[in-house]
């Protein structure tokens, strides 16, 4: 039973159609695989894949419970792979990289790690419901070596909530599931805007700091010459 396909011809639509074809061929496991891939490659739109799984369930391809179980399992598996990447990177490697990157300092890594150690549980749980951030949050969890069982449990809980919204929208709303997608798009734009502002603020602050340090050195040099 064919689920549905997108038609705008974009590369994102092509990826979404690939995910739909997986569901057509191997059922709910295809949705799980697609969501695991979405964790590793965030541009793959979960806001399209998940409603398609719900729509397939409403048409009898599989049950809505299977859709939720498989997509949540896919979320956890994808997150664990990124957790492993973070664990491999580790704090020492990141500090070494930060020391070589303009405007970054090893102390920035230390502050980030300290913050995550204080708020990591909330960050992982709520982060699973924020576009883009939902994938990236797994990396600092691995870097700080959050216990795997805790990370997996929080990821599963947050992912189940997020997945349920979109799977059930496809299940109950059918072709009208795009209503929910619009709100997800707005949320994604807000996240991108906030991230852009934060990066801009960080860069401006560091440039000012560097200029102030240079002026201070120049002033000291002038005093020594006098």
C-alpha cells in the first residue's frame, strides 16, 4: 500500500520520498530507519517522515503503536551514534581544537561542559523537541560521558513526545497534517534566528575583547618607550 509522496521537486522532497518508499517496502521499520538517518542528517525532515508514518498507519499499512515504537527506536539509535561521536571526541580533543580556532578558547569548552553537567538531563529531554538542536544535543552528552542508560532513557522520553505529535497528526488529520508542519517550520526558523543572534553576539564580544587586549598591549608598549 503506497503511503504518499511529496511533489515540489526539491531535494528535501526527494529525501522525504525515499523515506516514504522505505515504509512502503519494509513497513514501520522503514520509518525507524528514516528517523535514525534524520538524527545523523538533520536536513532530512522528520516533520514530513513522521506524519507519513501516521498516515500509513491510518490506512492499515501498520498500526499507530508500531509507528511510534519504531520511530522512537530510530530516534534513540541515531542519538546513540552521535553520543558515540561525542565520546570519541572527548573534552581534551575539543580543548585542543578550540585553542587553534580563531575567537575560541579552551575555557569555552570548559564552561560548556560545566553547564552541561549541571543541566544535561533537561537539555537532552527538551532538546529532543527542538529542531536542529534535537540532533546536536547528543554530542555534548557523549563528550561529558553522561551515563548511557540515562541518556537513552531521556532521549526515548523526549523523542516519544515529539514523534507522537507528528505521527498522530498524520494518523488523525490525514492530508491536512501540513497544518502541524507549518508550526514546526516556524519553530525551526525561530531556533535558527536565535542561534544566529547568539553566534553574532559571541563573535562581536570576542572581537571587542581582542581589540581591547591589543590596545592594552599597545599602551603598555608606549609607556615602556617613554
